[in-house]
């Protein structure tokens, strides 16, 4: 949030604390903002602002969203509602996957609530793509915007896509994530019972439409989607239960027409006897080879018959056989969602809330579609105990796998992990028991991917914890789970509906901005948007850390390339020099007292200086300062924002510097107690935006390709010490397989070592990269 030329970043807090902090700032007439996530859509935020009189404020919201595969596609939704005709309106979406893309489609503009307008014209978009990457752009001129409405574009811009054979395991850093979405399996036959609440409250109107009418619309569509070979029946209940048929019947066109007539004639009256309806449903389905499903919908609470919700659940659980699922829908705000969540959880089902909006019928249909085509039942995922910390695993057992969906499991690797992770997925298909074997190998030197995989694990862990909290009967356990989810959400800066919020408050001391924050750094959905269903992101990481040694992942080599600069204390090395874009990075070498066991004193980078145009930033273990006079501290999360430069200090004492659309640096503060050293590390997380003429120790290597040929054919496994010949820029360089410590990943990584200060790998000689002072750029 920018107020009066000063930039303040947000802090994620427990939702009540955030509200208190915002209201306190409002009373003091300070600039402030509060951001909460709406329950219906975690990607839909509500921003509340307080702007002092005669002040201008600019808010920039950056967020991450985990895309889930539903009904055979991933869907990226951008809200566009400027409220006026915009002279230069541009929307850019970039999709990058590690698997080949399978179909990219831009839907006609949806309404703000997500409903597809009947008369909506197809949007005029440009789509460019290769095998695993796509770029979509939408730039309507003023006349095109007026064709949509007098207020211009208003609604949801939706991009849908899928990938081919996306089942895989990604391993990086200390965490892994597995995606499982098998294709070409037969759909399992099902016996489905629709148990529908038609009590008097269903006659209530919302958005000028009766709730019962919306239920009828949804049911008529769902009946059309039933498959031949399946069995079904309909029970409507209020104070009594009425059946379409005495027992489930096979799907055929004639029966479907009669079922539609039954639905059309339903009326809303009477009380709500949930217990009798559920017990009747269980008796009707019974035991059989087909998958038994109850699709249960209610808009209220039981008020006749057995009314104790715990007793109802106990009776249902005692009566139903094993191959049974109850999926529960709570229609509107008066439904007892806590009861429905527990009912579904105990009976291998899912509970969801149907919001009383104009699209309620669509919500019901979409939920039904998500459970309509089971391909597997009793799915379990197992990993070797020596490779994975079992307590860290997110959910790994699933009652069913539905066609077009995706199962996601994440966890933490054990200390003894070998670098190769194997998973066995077992389940039962329409043809009997089946198993799938997947293998993933560790991707070294990919800090960006490791960052995202850890965040996916954390987010999934929070969601699993909240689900456990919703169904527990133990108050003490409820409090523990609530606190666990809260602590993890605050640590990873997750804004969770009903749990956390982000708050930004104008500081009293504007000379030093110290607002707590670790704003989500790597996805911007303002003018440009990135979309990825997971952590499959572009990244060739280039880094420099202690000694100072360099670790570079270059095109053409499976292992990283590493080399050491044998500099002296006081030397300044030019790490990046991009004259075309005005981007420069220098590093100042320091030494620490020599230890008895050492042949010479160790050297490190004590300071890193970055220049972007005329703006300069200097990073030291003590803090960050700029040539504009701003000073920032590592202990406080803060940041700054200029036209094409954004910096955020994260909770792990790291600073992420984003320059334009294609350059992102990471500066880390390290402390090596054993060597009595505080020093800096520098990493190039993203460098596509660097020009091809970029130079410097690291900069020259980003766009360069190498070829490594192992000298001895016998060394096919590349043992430690294996010699090879590397070719780059027409030069041949002798290299040797080594192990080097990566201070960011906090582990040792394999690499091809270049000796003698990178001779042959780097252009020229070492002296060419020395600068007279830390702030001497160009």
C-alpha cells in the first residue's frame, strides 16, 4: 500500500487481531487496509480501505493460488471490473507446465458471480503456445468494451486448460508433492439416491427465485446426466418421506421422463425430518456390487422426529454398509454445516455449502458433476518409510478418485532420503484391484521450485487440519487444531477465510518502514497474470555464497557447474552487468579470523549492491539501505515498490527483488556460528528478462549453453572425482565431479567443478571483474 510516496507491506494476523489493528488505525486517521478471503472462493478477496483526507493511496495485491484439476481441466479466473471504459485495457495470462498442454480455451466472459451470460459474445483473444507453455492476451478497445456493457468489461475472465499425463512426483529441497490423475479407466457403476429437503423453508426466495425452484432446475439437469447402467431413486422429505419409486431403478429414457415429472411436481411444505429421510435412503440402497451414493440436500436443521444431530449421525453410521458414501449439501445460511460436514466425513463423503445466489442451481450441478464418475475406490498412497516423514504427510487415503479430478499428496523428506522417491498408489477399479508406481528424483539447485513445493505442503496441511477441526468432538483437540492451522497460516502468510486476514497500517515513523509482511511474492494478477497448477515453474538458479563459491545451473548440463573465486578481503566483484537494461550487481569480499585447522582465512561476500537504473540498494548483515535514504532491517518484514522495481523482505531474512516481468533476484543473510561469520548470499531466481549481452561473473552464464563429456566410459554413474571435458563458447575446460554446500538449500549438492577461478568458463581473466568500489557500477 502506497500512501504519500511511502510504501507499506501487509502482515497476516489472526482475523480478530487484524480487525482490531485496522479499526485502531482508522480511529487514528491513519492510512490502513484489511484484506480477507471470501469463503466461497479463496481467490476472491475483500479489501477494506481507510485513506486520510487529502491523501492518495495505491494498493497492490499479489497472491498465489493453487489451481486444482476439476472435470478434466484447470481453470484460472481473473476478476475484471474497472467500472468504466478503459483506454488501454490489457490482460495477459502466462501458463507454464512441465507436461505438454492439452487444450487451451478462453471462455466467454462470466458474470461477477460466475454465471455464463446467455448472449455473451466470445472474447477476441490472442493465444500463442508451444508444447508446455502458452501466452493468452486480451486487449479490447473502447468499442469492444461498450459491446459488453455501458460500464465496460465486468465479470470473470476465465482460461481453461489441461495437461497430458500429469501424474508425477516432484522432489526439491526438503519437500515433495505428488499429483495423481490416471486416465482411460472405466467408470464404476453406481447406485445413487437423491434425498431432497422440500420442507416449508425451501419456498423462501433468494434473488427473486424460490430455493425449491433452483433445486428443481439443478435436478432436471442432473437427471439428464445419469448414465445407462446406473441405478437411481429420488426421496423428497419434510415431516414425511415421499418416494419416486419403492426401490432404485435402472436408468433409461422412459424412467428419466417420469422422474422429471416427479421433480417438477415437488412442493415446499411441512417440517424437517432428516433422520427418517437418511434411514429410508440407507434401507433403499442396501448392499450390492455397485457404488452406493446418497446425494443429500437440506436448507435447515432437524425439527421433527430424531432432532439430536449426534444421535442422527450415530444411527446412520451404525446402519450403513462399507461401500457407502453420503455427500451432503447445505443450502443457504440456515443449514447446519457443522452437522453436514461431520455426517459426510464419517460416511466417506464430502460436504459443501450452496450459496443462495442466482447461480445456486449451477453450484448444485457442478458439485454433482464432481462425484458423478468414480474411476477408483479405496485409494491409498504409500511411500518407503526411510524416505518420507510419515507424520508430515497430507491426506494419503481417499474413498474415491473421480474422473477429471486430481489427487494431491505432499510431505517432508526424511534425513536419510536417497534422492529418489517411489510411490505406490493402490485402489479398486471397475475391473478389480489395480496399482500404480510412480518415481520422482530430487531436483538440485532449484530454489524456486523448492520454495513452491514447501508452500504447497504447508497450504495442504492447513486445509487438512481445518477439516479435522470441523469434525472433532473433543473441545481440547479442536483448540489445538485451530491453533496449529493459525500458526502455520501466519508463518506462510496464508489468508484463510474465517481464520486470518492481512492488515496494512501507515507507520508513525515514515523514515524507516518496518511493517511486518511477507507478501506473496511470485504471482502478480494485476495487469499480468501467471497460472500454474503446481510448482512446475521455470528456473535455472545461479548463486554465490561463502568462500565465495558459485553454483550455476546451466543449459546443457544435468549437474550444476561450480567454481570458487579466490579473492582477497576488500575486493569488489561484478556479478551482473546488464547495460541494456541498466541492471548491475556487485559483491564486496570480507574475511574472518583464520582458524587453527585452516590453511588460510575464509572469505565471504560481506555486502551486495544492486543498481536498477539510478536506484541503488546495499545489503549487509546489519540491514538494507538505499540511495534515497531509506533504511530497512532484516528482523522486520518490509518492502518498497517503484514503477518497475519491487522488493520484499521475507520472514527468513531474505530479500526478493523483482525487476520488470522477467528478472528476480534473492539476497540472503547468513550466519555461520562455527566460523564466526555473518555474510550475504546472492541468487538469480529468474533471468529471462536479462539481455543476451549481460556480463559479470554470474550474468554472462545465464543465457549460455555448456556440453559436458565424461572422459571415461566406465564412469557412467559419475562417481565423486570423475573427470570430464566441458565445452562452452568454443572453449574446452577440464572439470571434475565434486560436492559443494548450498547454503540456501542447507545441503550439499553434486556439481562439475571448474578450477583456477573459473578459468575457461568465464570470459577473460579474474581482474576483468574487479570494481574499484562497491557502488561503482557500469
